[in-house]
């Protein structure tokens, strides 16, 4: 007696038990050989594979007869291995604080998920047909909107988040904080207070400052602003945290002027190893016309046993920039090699990271900076940085 699995193995020539010769259409070759190998491995057919196998085998009935196997459909009900049950459920839920997307293997859906991961910037994370994503409003919106018409069942909490996100997307100005006609609209009160204390009420003269802060606080500006200074304009209109100004094209003094113009304080300045003396002299000379020495702090010293170290330490003392950090400190200088513990433990939070280099940061400095800084300015001829993250507050 023959089984349907035998017919598949015979047609695909995947079993050494049989020596029949068949001509399989090119369009069927991959399918039939895959089914044949599955049967050889004693893996049961799914219900869909079973129905498809019967249809395809009938298309080769003449060749079976030429090989002496007649009336192949009489063997279709003979199964060597029971039909394999497949869980074809598709759902999107929140599981253990993550968004879980479940479906049985499907190439088109796999491609959709890869596109979703790229858009969200999240790595692959899946177990047993369940794919996991970090939970956020944006993640819910991107995932569901891409899979909305693909027969996925949404849990109530996911559906509620998605519906709110859709409303938010359709009518953003009913929800998004924005500045229009010198007025705050939809702003949280604490953010409005913070901005007014720092910048004053919005007007035509300070609107560019409001635009710069919108990168950090995630609100919109709904009327035009004009910026005359090219460097300031580049900083204000940045699309990520990292902005580099090549020394061959920009004067560092002009970059410092833009920092002052934007009131971008406090500042953490990173000094390059073996260049600490020359760099602190340059930065100090550029900032001293704007920032009092009492508002600057150098939080490291060099070895006094070296000539450079002695000169560096005397410079810090003579310029009176060896001050402890407090709420009035506008600039802190550190070495690229270490993040001092007093800086970590203080309540001092920089808004700007400034360096003449755009190379990768010490991991502790990078973590500290990522927590607080929304801008990294460098003056590097190469201008390649790993500091291209984006700090956003207050929404999607």
C-alpha cells in the first residue's frame, strides 16, 4: 500500500527507496522537493500542505501512470503521519511590558516586521513565532498601522493605545504642544513655566530659541522665524544631536558665539588627552568674555611631575576655574579619559557636550551625556560620530 507521502517522495525523487523518473515543472520544483524532504524526515503535512499536495499530485497523474502507478487519488486518504496541527492565530498584545506580535511563518509578514524594526530602530527579538518590541506609543502605532489589514487580533490595551495614536495623528494640533502667534497651546504647565523662566514669553526676537529647545522638549513652532547666523541656523535646524563644524570651514570663535546666542548652558567640555593644556587655553580664552571664571569648573588635574601637567594645573589655579560645581556653574571641563565621580553625584546636568573631537566617547561619559545632553558640538575635520542619538521628551 502506498501513502500520499510516498507519492510526494516518488515525484520529488527525495527518497532513495524509489528510482522513478519525473519531469517536474520549474515553477513546482522548490515546492515539491520541500514537501518530499519533509516526508522523508517523517514530519507530518499541515492541512494546507495536504490539500495542496493532492492538487499538485493530480497534475502529474499521467507521469505516475507512465511509471506504472495507476489511480493515484486512491492513496490520498492514506497518511503515514497524522496531519500536523498548526496554530495560525495572529495577535498583537502587551506581554511582560513589551509589544508581542504572534503569527505562524509567513514571508510577507516577516518582511513587514523587518521594515517595522528598521523604522523603530529595534533589534530582532522573537521566540516560538512571537516577535517582541519595546513598548511605546510610537511602537504601537507603527506596528498596528503596518499590520492593520493582515487579520491580526488586537488586545484591548493595544487597541486603545492605537486608537488614541490615530486620533493624535489625524488631528495633531488638538494634542501636540505648539507655539503659535506668541502663545502656548496644549503645553504642560510645568514645561511652559520652565521655558518662560529660561527664555521669556515667545516673541519674534526669541522664537529661534524656542525652536532650538523644541528638539529637546518635543513641541512645534507654528509661525516663521528668521535666523541670520549660519552656524546658529545649523544648530537650530539639526535633525539629530550631533553637529560638527569643520575647522577648515568654520571659526571656533563663531561657534562659541552661537552657543552664547542660543544660551545653551550648562556645557560639558571634553578635553583631548595629551592636548588638555592647549585646548583648555583655547576654550577659556573664547568663553571668558561671556562667562565669569566663578561659573567655570575644571574637574581633573594632570601629573605635576610633567612640565605640561604643572603648567596646566597652574593655569587652572591662576584663572580661578578650580571651583566646585553648583547650580550657577555654566561650564565644566573634564578629560576624555574619565567622568569624575563628583560630576555624577552632583545635581548638575549639562545641556550641551562640546569637544574638538568627534570620536567615540568614554562609555561613562557617553552614558552621562545621553541622559542629559540634547546637543553634541564638535570641531573636527573628519566629523564622524557615534553620538547620533536623539533625546526627546513628552510624547511620540
